[in-house]
C-alpha cells in the first residue's frame, strides 16, 4: 500500500522535474534558507504531492524543491513532518519513502538540536555519528513491505562512515580557510575555528523541551545533542539502503546546562546565524557524495 503511494508521489515529482535526483535533503528548523540556494528550482507545495501530509510548524515552508546544487540534482524538503505535530509515523517518514522510489542513494538529514555535551556551544554544527531512538516508536513497526527492505534491518552504520569522512574533510578545509582569512585580516595568530564537531543525536518525541533531569539522563546514556526529528527518517532510509549524512545545528544549550530557558524563537534565530556556514558546508559536500 505505502509502496504504491510512494510510487505515485514519485511519478508526480518526475512529471515536474525530469532529471535523475541524486541527493535528497531535509532542512531542519531555522535552516530552510538553504532552499534559496537551489538553481533552476522547481518548487512544489506539499499539498500538491499525492499522499504528502501538510506542514504546520512555524518556520517550515512546507514544500519540496527540485533543482541543482553544484551541478548535482537534488530534492530538498523545506519543512518536515514531526511526530509531535500529531502525524502518524507513516506520514512522518513518507517523503523518505518517496526519495527511495525516486532512486535517491544519498540523504542529508538536518535538524535543530539542543546540546547535551557542554562543550558544544550555540551555533556549533554537529555531524551525527549515531543516534539514540527514544521517540518511543519505531517507524518500521507494522507490516513490512519487502519492496522497501528487510523486516529486521541492520543499524550498525545508520550514518555512513564514508559520508562522515567527506563532511569532516570539507569542514577541515573550511576551517583552514577561515583561519587564514582571519589571520590575514588581523595580522595576529588565531585559534582554528571549529565548524563541525561529531556526536550522538538523541531523538525524543517532544514537543515539550526536556527537564534538566532528563538532560542529565541523556548525558549518562551517551547523547551529545537532543532533538525531535531525524531518527525515524534515518531508520527508514537505512532500511532502503540509502546512505545517510546527518547534521545538527546546535541552537541552544539543553535544559539545565545554563540558567536560560529554551524557546522556539531562539532555535530559529541560531539557525539563521549559522546559515552561511551551513550553506557553504552543504554546497561543498553534495558533489562529493557517491
Ligand atoms: N531539545 C529538544 N529539541 C530541540 C532543542 C532542545 O533543547 N533545541 C532544538 N530542538
């Protein structure tokens, strides 16, 4: 059933954009601006795509953008469906099923997250090394359609190690360039900026942010960042043998780490502040994904 639905949606998308899509991206809260970087863009509101749900959260435009980044054909989800909005899990992950039907082999999942690791400050980009699924449900629950993949898919390497290497080497090059530019500008030796750190993302269902006690618990469990998305999409992509790259934008310190309270506006603002670095990073990574 969902296999046919995904095919229908994929056929519709193909009727709007004929090129073969190589990379799909999901833009997280506050990170939607990357959608403006797409060349020869075809924008399709989610309402028009068969079987897509509609996005309701502020800061999510709710459309699929097809076009090119650095000469690579991409499909960009500007706005995602969150479980906390009340969608069924099947609706949350449906776009990823559609990407699979389109033959996409690479998926970049991005999100806004709170830092559990006190070393990751606001504005840090975190490369997701692995995740903890504490959403309370697995997106593959229910009858399995073998068209998509195995009943019990392996999750040893949800986030492609090759892609992690690519992202880190791109980030290191950008760090060196930034350092050189800063030293040339000031004439003073500087500490190298860190553009991308690596860590474990924990997905919770939300929509309330965590309590300080929950954040202490997550730290004990090995989480570095916490958010309300990504994990279901990553699991489903892995089942379909799509290689996943995950990047979190640390928009705030998680609850109890500082005296500050957490609010959605701050999350959106931090996304806007790192937008330039984030765009540059993605533009350089995308043509390298195989
Ligand atoms: N917790 C959960 N989700 C989030 C946070 C947070 O602190 N920041 C952005 N998304």
